[in-house]
């Protein structure tokens, strides 16, 4: 289980608190857990999806790289790169 180190204080109405208490009780969870799950699902999941999409866009925008025709050509290219980068 993650170790929670940062505290966030949120004010809610009496009705919101009562509803959260009821939901938490029905699910056998604490209100804090419900809030963390909501944050994760609504905000953080979307952020990660956006970051993945941006990374994919960057990869797809890279210039094409020639592909060796044969395995032997690939091995020669790999050996040249290995020697070059030492």
C-alpha cells in the first residue's frame, strides 16, 4: 500500500459529507479513500492518458529510419553502431 505523505484539506457541505459517509459505509471504505479514488480516476488517469498520447505523437513524428534488407546487414549495422558508441 502506498504511503500517503501529503495532506489536502477540502471543505464540503453538510449534505455532501453525509452522502459521502453513506457511500463510504455502503462500500466499507473511509471517506478519504473515496476521495483518493475519485481524484485518481477523474484527474490523474486523464493526465497519464494525455502524457501517453503526447509521447506516442512524439514517437510518430520522428523521421523514418532505413531498415536493413537482411539479417546480415542488420548485424553489420549493429556491430558498426556498437563500435562507434564505445
